């Protein structure tokens, strides 16, 4: 830029929205100045405002872009048959289909205001799609070693090679175990040094039955294929604690069936949680105790998961589901708390807070009928979003 002289540099952007989405509420009467993508100033403004809400962009705390084509394709409404159907469907897809599904899903994330994705990727396509659309984030290259044709050591070596390919396209990529029961304990222990880490945990009650009592559908599955039980533990979270996997930078995905002792472990270790309410509702999972997690000081983000269980990619619908589930439990979370989860402020991942000196990607959102987060969440759709920076 310098060789063209300072006169061609972009002037600062002055924004005068009807309200700014700040961490604790929508605030009217503010002017926001943005220079070179950085929020240079937030100051009082008394003139006439423009009819939109200014918000930080959204952080999708858990995603599987590659399953976008499976929306409305799986009939099971219970976790275990659902995942068996998903696994069978994966085998029917051509590589080009996976590539185009990832791209479509990445674009749908952009349209609903997402700029950062914590992406679990088993196959290919996510890195290309996120780089092409211009999304920030982290790719968790999934490791599965249970019931694979290769021995765990060979499988891990193959996934490390896949990770190197992914990193060539999207550098912020790491290995991540898929779930507590799809990876053998030795491999899980070897992955404990990875940072960040992300793993599906306690999505159903099956994991507690499996670890505490060696019973339930996971145990039946292990028995059918003569797989050794990983050892009795009070819960899936306690199992991970025994392997040294609970630490700052570890993301626990779902955490539906967690009790007070589990939450105390997660809080003291500094782990974060990805809450995926629409997926949990669809698969009949227990209602995640988000109120208790927030009260325990656990960072909680909002994950759109995959279209195979969550439906259309829509952060507003996910926020509505988070509110509904918490109210149904009789332990409500507030609309402000849900907005902080959606914009990453309380996610333990990226934080897209509007504050001075922050390089926060911004969204204009159509005005709701009232200047409250409640109304904004209730009335908005992906079509209400107009990306700004
Ligand atoms: Zn997932």
C-alpha cells in the first residue's frame, strides 16, 4: 500500500447503529469507529442513528461441515441408530460430493454471521472450504481407532499424514480424538499433550453406563466385536481426567450427561464446553446443564454441529433452542448469556466482543421490534445478517 502514498489508504469507517450489541446488553447512542479492521473508538453519539444492530460476528463452537448433505436424510431420532445410519451414508458419498457439501456448509455459516468455526473433520474438504470462504477457526482432524482395519499406531500415522495435508491449506489444524469410546485408551493418552483438544463427551447416557457399569449399547457394541473395556470409571469425564486430558484448551463437546462432580472437574481443569442444543434435542440426549456450567465458571460456546442432526445452519435458531432447553429445565439462562456464547465471548475459543482495540469482525443485523437481545434472538434469521467487515 505504501508505494501508492497515504492518500489511497481507506478512511476510517464511522458506524452509527440504532444499538451496539455489548456483552451485557444492547446499547443505543453509540458511534463506533473502525480503522483497518480494528475498532478504533466507541463514543457517545446524539445524532440520528441508522436502522440496524451492530454486533460482533458469531463463533460456531462445534461443526461438521462434511455432513451438510445429510440434512433430512437420516430417519432415526435416537443417537445410537442415528450414528449407525450416518456411518453407512458416509460410505455412499463420492469425494467430489464431500468437497461441495463442505463448501456449501461454509457459505451457510458465513450467511448466518459465523466467522470462526471449531471444525471436527474426519474426511477432506473442510480446510479448502474454510479457506475459500474466508472463515477463521481451528480444524480438529478426528482420530478413531476402535474397530478400524488398521492397528491404532498405523491409523494414527495415517491421520498424522492427513493432518499435514490439511495444514498446507489451513494451518491452524490439530489432531483430536473423536469420542471417549471410539478411541483406545493408549491413543487417547498419547493425544493428551495436544493443544487445543476437542472430544465428544457424554452426549448420551450410554457413556456413563459403559464406564460406570460396563452396560448399555456401547458395551453391547464392544461385546459384539470382542473389544476390551477401557476400565471402570465413575463417568466419561472421570475417565478423561484419569488420562490427563482435562486441562486448559480442552473442549468437551456436548456434555449433556454430566453431574456436579463432572462439572467441578471441568471447571477446575479450565476446560470449555460446546453446547449443541438443536442436535441434542433431535437425538433425544439429556438436557445439558448449561446454567450450572456457567455458574461453575466453565466457558460455554454454541455449536451448530452438523446439518445431519441440527438441521439448517442458523445461529439464531440455535440460540432460541439454547433458551428453550434451559427454560424447560427450570434453570434458565438469559438472552445476554446466549449472545455471549454465540459471539464467542464466553466460549473459550475466539471472542468477537465489540471493544476498543479489538480486531472484531462485525455484522449489521436488521432491527428487531424491541431493542433487546430477547427480541433480536426471537425475530432474526440468517437473512437478517449483513456482513460488514
Ligand atoms: Zn460432533
